[in-house]
C-alpha cells in the first residue's frame, strides 16, 4: 500500500550514523529511522549497502521501523553482494535483495538522494 511517498531516496552506507564510537552512532541511526517511520511522508526507497545491510536483518534494532516504513510503500533494497559478504543473505528480514545497477538507477531517477 503506497501512502504519502516522496521521490526522495535514502542511501544508507553503514549501520551507524556519523563517525563516532559504535554505541552513539548505532543509537543515532536507530533514532533517525524511527523518526522517519513516524513522519507523514516516507521516501520512495531506502537502499542499504556495506554494513548498512545489517539494519535489515531480523534481530536488528532498526528492524521494526524499517518494516513499518516498508509497509507504508517504501521500497527497501539491500545490496546482495554486501549481504553475502557479511553472511546475512538468509537473515534478510525486511525488503529485498538488489544490486548496484538497480541502486544507482533509483538514485539517478530520484529528485534527491540523501546519504547516511
């Protein structure tokens, strides 16, 4: 079900937000995604690469918020090569497996790409 979706996409490159110790950075990312899940308008897509794919596994602290965002119409895509590298392919809990060709295409067609 597509709700209020925008043509803005997010590229999440790590499981933490900013350059900091692991704890604060992970908390910041979780808080950011929670706030995004509560906003009136959700992005067209959230694309996760590198360690960002860890956010989509079934026991991630961000799992419920990503699931809620996905349920509102946002396409959640995880880099298949990254999931494979970290041994997480079978644990993907929200969204779908994608590749760099699709991720760059979605970024190119978006009004704005926000990188976290």
